[in-house]
C-alpha cells in the first residue's frame, strides 16, 4: 500500500542520521544558523555546503521554516489557500479530492 506524504516525510526524518550522519534536530539547528529565510536558499545552502541530497535538503528546509513560523493557529489551510481571487478554484480542488480520496 502506498504511503501518504506525511508517512514518507516521517520515514525520511527517521533515516536522516543513517543517511547523512546528523539527526533531524541537528539539521534544524544548522538550517537556523544559516539565517536564510527562503526555502530555495536554504535548500541550495544545505546541498552546496553539506553535500546532502535534494530530498533531504528540501525536507529540512520545509521543517525549519514550519518551526520558525510557530504553531499553527488552527485555521483551515486549504480554505486560506482558496480564498480571495482563488476562491473559484476550490470546487476543482474539492472534485479532485473526492475523485482520488
């Protein structure tokens, strides 16, 4: 059975130490120390300075930025994404979720 994106990300986090020599927490400290604010900049930095693969660099950058943003306010992210000018796209999203769900 296929894994969900969350399960795949969790598996990558669990394998970080074995594959890169550093734990998830250590990588988050490194990402914080680089003081870069954009995802792509962090990924590029991690790949060039530490020679880790794109997938791991992407995961670390994502997790770092998510932790730097603080806890979620509990709002519905999908509703936020499809608000304003993008409100007309929400029915398409809903239909896709229903179809693949």
